[in-house]
C-alpha cells in the first residue's frame, strides 16, 4: 500500500482546497498500524456544516472529521468534560497536511499532559454506586445468558471506574486497554486475566474509592 501521508494529502487537495488546516492522525502513522488501519483526517474550515464521513480513497478506508471552529471547540469541551480525550489526541498527534494547526496542537498536547479534571464528590459516588449495583446483579444472576452479559459489563465498567478513580482518561474499545496500560500496566494485565469474572478486581477498585455504596446514595441533577 502507498504512503498514507501522500495519499491523504492528495485527498485533501481534491476535497478541501480552502480548508484552514488539515491533519492526518491515528494508528496509520505509528507502530500500532495494521492492515486495516484507516486514514483519520481532521479538517478545520469555515464552511458549514461540519460532518463525519466514511469513504475509500486509493484503497484506503478513510474517516473524515470536518469541523468549523465553533463546532471543534464544542467537541473539545465535551470530550474534556467526559474525560475522554479522543479529539484532543487526534489533533495533538496529527501530521499537518494543509495549513498550520500548531497552536491548537500545542494546546491539545498540554491538555493530554495535564490529565483530566479531578472527579467531584458526586461523580465519585455515582461511580461507586454503579459498580456496586453491577456487582450485586452479577453475584445474584442465575440465568446463564444474563450472567454472561453482566460479566462483560462488569469487566468493562471496572476498567472505566479504575481509570476515572485513578485520575486517568477514559475511553472504549481498544483505547480502553491503552488508557489502562498507560495509567497502570500491572492493573491492565490483571484486568485482562479476569475478563470472565471481575468480581474481586471490581471489589478492589471499590475499596480503593471508599467501598461499596448503595444504602443512602442520593443522585441529584
């Protein structure tokens, strides 16, 4: 397959000749590249509307993330509030294809380096309550199908709770594991080893956050 930067730059010339700036990002640029890696391209332009589009170009699967300045700021703010830095990481690690994104790249890199905002007390309690509830459901489930579903859910939510309670970024899919490995490699390996029954590990995460929480929990808007 041909060079991803060259092909991405040609696509940008055809589709976005007036873009303010464009970056190519994602695993296609690094050691995590696979035969199925796509060209993730972030485009900033003034024309409305922003959109996301999937296509193929010169044999590459392509994901376009097209923003106006205001839309991009909303995405960045939303990602930061959710402690899920997908857009920040895409911009910070991207290779410029057009224009000069360096100011925003430095800003996004600083956000990544600084880490997510600390959890509020209400957010910590919500995590403790959610994990406590899942543990209770799993422990008492008798239907094999329900138990299998709960096992997967408990395993995944244990990882997310560990990241958030440990002051890390959170994500999903392969990035959930990558975030875990970045925060605590030993915990990540233990988590992988208990994917069919994460009860003990979930209990450990809860204990580190103050223990299970059910009775007396109150959620307010």
